[in-house]
C-alpha cells in the first residue's frame, strides 16, 4: 500500500504556485482499504519540519494545514495514509514553491520599445546584458508580456512553452510564469537575457472584423530575474529603462494571418537591441500565476504524402487535422522565398481556403542560403491537415506537423466494437486538443478562434472526462467573471473582445450578454467542475457570478417567467437551418431559453446547498420549480406535446425534468421516439439539443433508438463526417457535402468540438461509467446494452485513481469487468436478472444471462 500521486491543486506548476495555501490531492495504490486518517509532512529548507494529521477519508483537494506560504517560499511536502490499521510509507516529496503573491513583490516595470515594434513592424527583441559575480545556486525568472514572448538567457531558450502568457481577460488578469533558470546561469561572468515579443492576442487581429489593438497598441515586457549566489547574496535584474530594444527577422506576425520571417536577419536571442525603451504604466495587481498547464508542443506528425494539385501546387497531407504549424527542412538560394499555406480540407484537389474567411494562415520565409535550413514560426498557429508549399521542392520526410495544445493530462478513454464510433471518439479528442490552446475556442483556423461560451457549456462534461481541465477551465471561469457585466450579463465570448465599439452593432438587443445556452456557461461549467473533480472551491469562487447571471435571466423572463424576448442563438446550426442563417432552428427559441432558465436556477440552488447558503438554495430551487411550471403551462400540452414539436424541445424537457405528469412524460417520450423514427434515425438537433438527445431517448425508454441514431451513417449524423474521412468534429453536420464540396455556409469549420458532446453519453451510457458523487467518489456502472454493440469499455483516471469498466456480449451472455480504486464506491445496475448492488475497491467480474434494457435508465 503506497501513495502513488501527490499534487498541489490540479497539478498546476509546482514552481510559482499562485496561492499561499495550495490544496493537496493524492492517489492510493490498489489493495488499500478505506482511508481512516492521513498525515501531511512539511519540510522547509532551514530544516524545519511540521506534521499535520487529520481523520477521515478525504484525499482530494485537501485544505493546506500549515501556515500560509510566503512569496518565493519553497517547501517539500509528503503524505502518508492509514487504511485498515496500517500506514503507508511516506510518499515521494512534492516540491512546492510560491510565486510572487503580492504586487509589492514585483520590482520590475513593463517596458515597451520606443522606436521599433509598430503594429506592422514585426516582432521585436528586448534585451539586457548581465554580469554574474559568483557561483549561482538558484535563479528564477518571473516574466509576462503584452503580446506573446519567448525568453532566452545566454542564447538558450527558457522553458518549452509556446504562446506565453496565453490569453486571459488582460485588463483584469494577466498571467506571469515562473522559470527555474539556474542551469542557464551557472558560470560567473558576462551573460545576456533577451526576450522576443510578438503581437499575439494582445494587439493582433481578433474576431471576424479583424480588429487590432484589442487591449493596447504597444508591445511590452515585464521580467524579474532573481539570482541567489552560493555565499547567500541575492541579485535582482528587472525590466526598466536600462533595457534595449531592436527588430528581428520576424517581419510580420499574426495569429490569423501567419508569420513572415527573413532568415538573413537575426532572430531573438541574437538580434541586435540598441534602441531605447519606455516604462509603461500598468496595474501590477492584475498579475496572476497560472492554474493550468502551458501550451506546449504535444506531438509531431510526419507528412504522409506530397502530391501535386490539378493546378500544379505542391500539397503536403499530414493525415490528421491538427493545430500548430509546419516544420520544414529546405535548401535554397539566399533570399529565396518559401511560402506555406494551411487548410483543413481540399476542394477539387486544391487547398480549400474559403472556410478560413479572411485568415491568411500563411507562413513565409526568406532563406539565408548556404545549406539546409529549418523553417517554423514562433508567434502564430494554424488549424490544418494540408499545407501548400511554394518556393522549394519538398519530400514527405522533410515536413512535420508540430501539434500544440495546452498540455493537459489525459484522463479518459473509450472503446467499443464499432470502429467508426471509435474513430468518432478519436475525432472528439483531436478536436478538443486543437481547441484547447489556452482558451476553449470554437475553432482554431479561421478569423475567429474565440472562447464561445455556448460551445464549452455543452462540451464541458466531455472535456472533464477526457482531460484534467480543472485548472484550465477554472482559469477561464475567472475570466468569465471578470468580463461579466454589472447587470449579470455574460459575454458570448470569453475573453470578451466582441465589443460594440469595435465590432459594430450587437446581433440583438441582448445578443452580446444574454444568450440562453451561451451565458448559462456561467452556471453549468462550474457545476460540471464540481461534479467531475469534487471542487467546492470553484463553486465558492464563481458563486457570485453564477447568481448574478441567474438573476439577470430571471429579470429577462419578467412576470411570466417565460424568456421570450430579445435575440437568441437558439438551437444553433440545426441541420435544417439554411446555410446562411444558422439561428433558424426548428426549436422555438423561447422554449429553449425558458428551459435553460429552469435548469440554471436548479443548478444554482444545488450549488447554494453545497456551500451552505440555505436561503439561496430555497429561493433558487423555488424559482426553478416556478419556471418549470410556467414552461408547462405555456409550452406543454396535457399529452406531452411541446411547442415547436422537434427533437430538441422534447429532449430538454425530458432530461431536465420539466414535465409534471406521467401522461406528459410518457407522451413526450413517445413523440420524441416518433420524430426520431420519422427522421430515419438522423440527428435533427443543433448545438443545444445535441448533448441531451440520446439521454432523452434512453430516459424515455428507447435506448435502442439512441443507439440507432449513434450508428446512422448518412447525413445528418455523428458518423457521416467519419464516413467522409473526418479526423476532427465538424461545425456543421455537413461541413462537407456528399460530393466532396464544402458547405456554402459562411461558418464551415472542420474542427469544432460542440457536437462532440456526444462522447459524454458514450462514457456514461454506452460504457456505463457515470459519476454518482462529486469527484467520482461514487460511480454508477450502468451500461445500456441493446445488442447493437458487442462490447464497450472506458477508463478514467479519476481524482481517486483509475476506474475501468469493460463489458461484452457473448451470444446471450453478458460479462463485465470492473476496477475500482481505493476511496471509491461503485453502484452496479447491470442488464442481468439480479438486483442492483454496491461494491467497493478492487477487481470485480460479473457474468450472467443478458436481459435487454428498455426502461428509463439515465438521470441527471
């Protein structure tokens, strides 16, 4: 029995922790009994040791039991646990080092190039010489920027991050990073620190209006280098007027358009920096430490083939739609121009760039000449499977796709007997990787790439299974709260750069901050994080934001409690909507909006109960009931028919418990089943109906219809894109038409994760692994076995350890294998002629004669 994994918070960087009291979590090895007590031991560099003991089973996000850390304080923490009267050995030590916890710790000031670095002037370098007068035993670089940066000391790159500091609500929250640069500074003598700066999100193009300077018109750097010598002396080097600025070989850089690089000119760190800088006034109180991992290179895919298009273009195919850039090895004459254009699809054999709209997605290089050269950008990224190369002849072995993403820990897997469903699930994973580049975006390739609230609202449950997103989405939620309006309205994108003053009129009188299903992310996403990770802290932190939004919704609904006014996105991209009118869904937007009001009030009431806000729990619980009553009175017939009579409205009403009588529930379920049969098992839902349609069928007693919908291969369906060669989830059910042409609609992304929300149903209902208590402390194992699939399995590295479920049908015999980690209880409800039962940690095998399911099985 041992402790296998000890982390602070969500495994955020242990160097530069941004809280004085980091919570601790650990996983115990298989074979341990129930934890009855734990001890946490702290060791300080001065030899001080403290031990804190607590009784009970808690091992996830355990409160810090020691005095608060001071800025820069470095400690080691170990844990051991008692189970069955025996103590584990002490865990391996976890080193935790606090970052700069107060603005007073920051001596540096933001500095900006005075004479270089204009908006059209390309990337710049800011640099300063160093003089080390002793043996260095420790060195830390605290750094951030207005723009995106790469830092170098002594000609060596600092860290392996990409696109730092990432994208937050910069006016309120700007991340800084902490790097251990001791190995960069071992030798006494002269050295140099240089930092390259690109436009990034701070002042590069954003939104479909291609607005610039969203946060400011000057690049700026803040850096603080703290050096500790062997004799105990400390030296601090900060950005100030002594720094110098210069241009680099990056002549232009933009996240949408790409990068132009002249390799005849030096790049950071070698670029000459002789020009002056200005100190820029900025609020240091907005500096925050990261709570999630940085963007990194997470994979490298070699080109599969090089082909020649009908027009004679040289096309690289990487076999997978990815996000990142092309790394190319070429030779050529000095000054030769090599251009790399990116796209997700081909049309008629040529690069399909129309879906990119105004994003050029082009990297250009002017060669230095004289031998082989390695080409790749630093300050941009693209969404692509294909790349067109001009100016050099390349072979497949000369090109790689560099895949970048926030370096999230993978936690969830799924597999079943249907290969196309497995490919669908892989497409969900790849789509999430590509759209989790520091912000949960809608798409990664065109002139958008924004943190659309509606997309992550529907996808968060899937995300929370596939990857550890607690810190990542927790940070994004803080941006949501920062950008939330004083009246409780929630922007449709976070960080909010779709301002009326720069993007033209709003799409409606409430469109920017009051879209049902979009603004409701303020409530649904925190609740999902609580459900997936058992994190009460996220509810505490977001509670005011959650309540403000529900109060805003309530006000919009008025005395009738029916939210039937103002602009709504509605069931966006309903497959029957015209290509150029994505909001023209079959579902009545008032029905959808009122359903969301009832649901958000319900979740807020539950959050209030968790936090001990009993009056709020009663108030919002009553509001949810009252809205549901108004919903039924206005929109539901006695026989269960729902206004606008389409898949989405029935699904929302069934899954969210908005129906009252048995006759309504039975009638709505039967009508939904009839609509699915009439559609020949095709999906007929948009962004908001899709996540709940299969659950609704199962809850209504039609799991076989849910499986039939899943397995349909013609458009519109989940497997239609798979049949067309998709390697990520598409924005539209038919982003590519059956003849291979691209849908004529303006919004035709081939990497959009919203419809991938179906993976949550695959995990919970097909494999049968669902959370039954926060953090998966309890799970329900209830696979829907209809006979349409022969086997399915899921694995989740839960906060308590790996949970694995695997079942198969062998003729009429059902067999299930289950692994439950210490600290977790599993409730089994299997398709066997036996009562449900509960099991504890360990390996379990169950077999018997299969009893086909056909009764309500899924609850939320």
